[in-house]
């Protein structure tokens, strides 16, 4: 398993490579991309050169599901992407199917690879089969998918030579489904006051302070109230990874042969990015060491035990 | 353009509608019934085929809603599709009077593999692939987005009311590479699906670090209740039913059926529950 790291500044590339990143990806404001944290457009060409000089591949996220464009604007987007393709961009991460179709098929195919973003979430092998027809060479799996549920997807991808990528459960994991969520911004509701980064998910609520729920009136389940309160808070504050993602889930994906582990919080500060990639590298090294030195079940137990002691990294 | 009126039963069965005394009024008031789960695969149930046949027998048209699916949901949906095909073969269901709404590209693939003889619609969880309905407008991204779905046989798209009459870019279709006659819209009211997760508040308990789950547990909480949430940062009340958070827009959002036609809406679907 290799590590894919985001970056949003040229200066971040060398330290991230040193911390353990095997591949890079970024996004620019001039092209439709999901979330925040952009590399200045003028730095894209130098970034390709620098990543390659470091011996690493580089991908560009053009993965906004909302990609409104007049025909004139779309022509400009296409021209820019084909120019970057010629410059040596290794892959484009895409979510909207119409953009995927624009760059696949006879006569339209890019030299670069096409990766299906988790913003176009695939939860079943039928969906995976659907998108592989558009020349996708890598599937970035949504983090609300368990390794058990992903077995057929992984098998299909293995048979077709398609790579798979998962997120580090510790640093990414909204409870809601990316690409199907309108919670982030007050497009349909009214805010009482301004919130952090204009983004509801990052509401600055202290743990334990948001949900006022005194009793749980469910037969035999009253003791679950604190856990339920915690879940509700996580849902409305971006306060933690969804419950399907944990240490055991990562290990099972690792053993199943998922190819890439992603860290993708582009708006993190440069030093935080480097530290987090170091954490990914440490977790991966541990999984490699344990799985290479003991039977699978024993390695899994030891891995989970070790990760349960992880202190959060101080982020 | 005649406006068709539909009723989305949600988690309510026809039997429950009958017990509540609402079945006769529903049969009188609505031409099309929306059956099946729109958001959760745990509720997929082949008994919906019997309901569809019964309603068709009373002159009603049907739209079968299907949710986002994992491998488990794909298996359940496959059974429903195969049962529908049998019902068509035996003459119990008229394929011309039944549509299937998909909310997952895997469901489109499954429908194609089963060679379903039904018209497919793109559901509310797929709307962002074609439309931007954030803010006060509903706009088509580009004609290529419509073309992508048209080539899959899909020209009807489902949206929720925004509580206002939104601006649309349909008259400027030429600049965006589309013709407004190429698609039609179904509008659900009064609830807008704001976001969806896979794990329900009560049904899916916390997973300990040593456990890697086989799937999403279910306590069927959505069948009996929804939760109302007063968020400290939001003026409106949020409604949580099962795995989806909704907003309610109770006010009338259109002045006339002509106004809806200008938005390409030729079908309104009333959802009594979120």
C-alpha cells in the first residue's frame, strides 16, 4: 500500500516526500474541485516538474460534483486539462460523470489516468463496473464502506487491473456521504450567525456542549444515551470519523490488497500535513511489520491494540 | 402540459394507509404512487411488487423508488427487479404504467443487466450530477450532463421543493448546450433531503476499534418515527428520519401550474412524511 498526500503549496512537496508520501494530489481554483485549499494556478506546471523530480506521481482533483459550465467555459476547462495532460500530469480525479465521459472514449482519451473521486461514491461492484467503462484506472472508495462490503468491488478491480484507494480513518471521515450532501453550506437553511469557515460541519462547538438530550426512552437501551449524544454531535460538527471506519477496518483493507492510503485535508497547515503523512507512514509500517511477522488474526489483534493506544497525534 | 400528481408513501405500507383511513382519499387524489425506499437499502422489500400490482389494478401509475445500495442492497434489489419481471410476464403489472427511480449508478447497471422494460428516472440522491439547486436557482450544469443520462435512457430527474420559486437557466439552454425539451422534472414537497449518511442514530451502534462491520445495522427506527432537531446555528428545524436529514418547506411554492411548467416540472409528488 502506498501513500497519497494532498498539497496546496510547492514548498510542501519535498517535506511531504520525506515524511513518506509516494504520490501527490492537489486542486486549483480555476477548475471545478471539491472542498477548499487550493494551489495557485500558476504553480501547477512547476508542481508537475517538482513532483517528477522527486520521483513521485502527481494528480489533479477536478472533482466538484457541481460543475456548471456554459459551452464556452467548458471548452476552456477542457483546453486547460488537455494542456496539463501534455505537461505531464499523471492523473485527474473526477467525480461528475459528464466530465468523465468528456475525457474517455475513442479520440477523447487523455494520456493521464482517470481516478474516480469518492465524491462520486461507489458502494457496490455494479457501480464499479459501470464506471470502469469510462476508462477509470483507480477507484477512490467512500469512507462509509466497510471492507466486508467492499469485497466484491476489490475483486472486480483486481480482475480488471484497477487500483483502489482508501482514506486514513483518523484524519478524514464525515458521517455524511460526500457528493450527496447539502449540509456544509447554508444554501437551503438560514444561519443564526456566521460560523467557522462558513461551513456548518466545522461549527465551533465543544464536545458535549451541543446536544441537550436528557433521556433515552428506548426499552433496555437507556445506557446508550452518551454514545447516542456523541454520534449526534459528530453528525453536526464534523467531529469524527463515521462508525464504519476504524483500526480494524483499515487493517482489513490493507490485507485485502487496497493499493493506496490517502490523506486529503488540503486546508491543513503545511506542518500539520507533514506530521499527518508521518502518521500514515507509521501506521502503514506497523501493518506491514505485523502482517509480515505473524499469522493474520494475531497481526490484526496486535495492530488494533497498538492503534487503540494512538493518542490522536496532537492535532 | 398536464401536471401529474403523485403520492410518496415513504415507510408507510398500503396496509397501514388503509388502516389509517387514508387510502380512499389517496386513490381519489393522486394518479401515481411512489413506493419503496428512497434512501435506505435495509428497507428494500419485494412485497412492494404486490402493492404495485394492486394499485395498477385500480388504475394507478407507479414509480418504484430505489435507494443507494451496497452489495447487500444490490442483492435485495435484484430480487425485486426479478419479481417485477415475473409480474410483467404474468400480466399482473403493465410495464408502461411503472417507472423505476434510481439513486445509485449500480442500480442503473442492475436495471440494464435485468433488461427491465420500465422507464428509469434519476432520483434525488443523483440530482447533483446534473443540477445545481443550491441558493435560489436550479440550473443544469451543462448539456453534456443531460446527454450522459439520456444515453442511459433517463430524461426525468427528481428534485425537492426549495420553498421558493427558483430561478432556472433553462431558457439559456443554448449557452449551456441543452434544449429544455430534452428533460422533465418531478418535484417533491414539502421536504427537501439535505444530506444522507449510511448509519442511523439508534440502529447503528458504535463500532469498537477491533470490529470491522459486515454492514449497516438497522433498528427500523425510521418506520415509526422521525427526530426533530433544533440546531444551535440554524433557524429552521431539521428533521432526521433514518439515515437522512430533511428540511420542511410548508409554504406554497408556486402560483400556478403554468409557473411549474416554466420550470419543466410536470409532476408534483406529495410526501406526507420526511
